[in-house]
C-alpha cells in the first residue's frame, strides 16, 4: 500500500467515534468543574509546571539563536506537510530496503488489529512498551488485553498511571497529577514483591519500579514503541527519553513494533540538528536528552531481528486537508504549551477527555476525531482557553494555537445554525442600526440591575444566554448611561470645565 493524494488510499475523514481517548464523555466545562474541586491536583500540577517553566526559560535563554531555531523547526514541519505523501513513500522504501516491514493503518481499529496479529505471531502473551502517545490515542493496551496480551509500560510515569488504573494527564509527564505519597500507595497496592516498608523517597520509589521491570526487560520477546521522528531518506526511527527504559525496549527484544503517526516524518538526518535542540529544552528544560535512540531496519546479530513500522493516520489526513488547521500537525509533543497554560494548570489533563490535553489538545483532538456530532464534547475544547497567547510564545515550532482555537470556534459556530451567539449579534445589529433604537436598548438593559440584586452582578441568565453565565458573571448595568450623563447638568458642567482647561 502506498501514500496517495493527501495520505493513504480510502482514508476515512475522521477517526471512528469512540475509538481511542479522542472523544470524552463530558463537555470540558462540566469535566473541569469536577477537576477544580480537587485541591491536591491543583497543587501537584501547579508545582510541577512551575518547575518545568523555570527550567525551560533558563536553558532557552542560553541560546542566542533560539528564535532562529524555532523558525527553522517551523519551516521544516511546514515543508513536511506540503509533501507528506512523497516523504512517506520514501520512508517506506528505506525501511523495507533495510529489512523492516511497513504497515499502513487508516484508523485505530486497523492499527490495533495489525499490532495484535504481529504479537500473536511471535507466540508471546506479553509485550513491553516505550511511552507512546500514538498507542494511547488508539487504546492499544486495552485492545491487547482484550485479546489475552498484557502490555507493561516501562516509563516510570506511565507505569504509575497503569498501576493506578488511571489515565495520563500530561503529554510529557503522564502522572503529573500524582504526588509521591500517592505513588507509594499505588506501588504498595499493585506491585508484586514490593517491600511493605517502602517509603515515599523518590529514589526508593524509582528503585522499586526498576526491580519490578528488570525481569520483564530480560524475558519479554516483543516490544512496542512510538517514534519522535522517522527519517525519510534513511528509514531511521528515533525515540528520545530520560530513563533508559526506551533503550532497553528498543534493543533487548527479538521483535520490535513501532506505531508512528504519519506527521512524524522528517526529510533527512540534518533536520535532527534542529529538533534535538528544540525538543529537550521545550519539554523538560534540559540541554539534551539523556537517551536518544535511533535504529534503522534490522541488523544480523544486533538488536531486534524483526522490525515492523505501523504508519497511523487516524484522522491526520483530514486535518492535513484543512489549510488552516493543518498547522496543528507540526506539533512535536514537547508539552511546552501545557506548562504555560493557565487553564491547564488549574484543571489538569483529565478535563480534556483526550489523549492530548492542554492547548494543543484543544486544537488537535477536534481535528483528528471531529466535533460535528450532535452534542459532541470535542466541540467544547476550542473554547477551553483564555486566548492569552502564552502557548504560542512557548511553542518551539511556532504553532499559532490561539488563532487555531479561534478558527475552530468559528467553524463550530458556522455549522451550528442559529445559535445563542448569532441571535445576540442579530439583536445587537438591530439595536445599533439607529440612535433611537440604541437609546431604547440602553434603557431596557438598565432593568438588569433588578436581576443583579445587592451583589451588583448577574450570575445566572435563562437559556439561551445561560452559556455565558455558566463560566462568568456580568456586572450590573450602570444607573446612568453615558448619553444620560452627557445630557445632565453634571455632564454639561464637566464638559464646560474641560473646555476651559483645554490648551488654546
């Protein structure tokens, strides 16, 4: 199978509804309301994101050419999206020439079926995994479990989430919502052969996880990974990580299966010069990744002897077809936008109901999974932002997330027919069409003081205006409009005094 047109042949326009974590069950406002009630979560996330922000600022300020690097990263990704089919075919040819096997998956169902069959063919009922957003997106672990195959997450944070029967809440630090006391309780409850005297010292917790995983690294014959980059010219795949677990998964097993979103391809090796400077500084606030692993096909007697690359679409070609929204596919999953977002810092990742939380998730999820279904929770994600612009300033490849959020809001409103917003704008247009109507409208608005009461704010309005007051209060209208003041004795006196004091 080859890449044709914008992507793979016979691609569905969106990922099937309900496949993967790409569709929450609650709207963002409702889910956020629940999460805001968790004070411990806010403290955990606030401390962690604050630490990462400070580190990122320090290491990016060291580079005199940081902005030039950002420009270069944006240019490379824009070039990739402009010729994605060509680069994917080049990648397929290079991987195949070096002994690998390439599989094309139109959606999550196809990708899960492919991976499951590949694992079953090895005879193993266990796999070890490198942290992968793509496999979370398609809910691969759940699919494997349903087919009698247990997947062991080897990234420490992912292991915490898995053992806690939880879901990730951050792109880079999946267990950011947990503190070390909570992690200790999870390990004592879920790990086998754990020391019952285990305390919450980070080094001791890491040691318990290392002991738990070591046997799996040595005995499980199949590993599954994602990929940060796929190099079209050589067929090389790359994973960057901080713990060394990825290096173990990528070198020890006999069979390696990599699931890669089709947007992760880059043209050549030289492009890594840019991204391996941008990514660690933007994600963990480090100058370089502790572990950068690259592999090219299969080498006799060295590393996995069977390599499969699953190229995943799952809505990406639909996003690519949007001349404005395709910008979101430039994302390199650094999570810098999450760490500076005031909304994410207070609600955490679970409120987004998606594999991809935060500002980038608010634009990427609706495009991958769609937001056009009736009462679709994804349709609320573009509104989960104050549009402060901090995400754009932090993004290493200069994705204009605020503009994308506005565009998605526009698309949703345009498709929604006669909404409360449109009715309000229509009423405003009529009121402002003449001075007489505007004056009458101002007088009518004065009745809002009765609703505001002694507190001086309107906190609840009836439908269809209740959408506004669900998230904010409206100040009571003033007792006197500007026009009324202008026509009053007080206004005339003030104007006369101003004219006297004006320079001649």
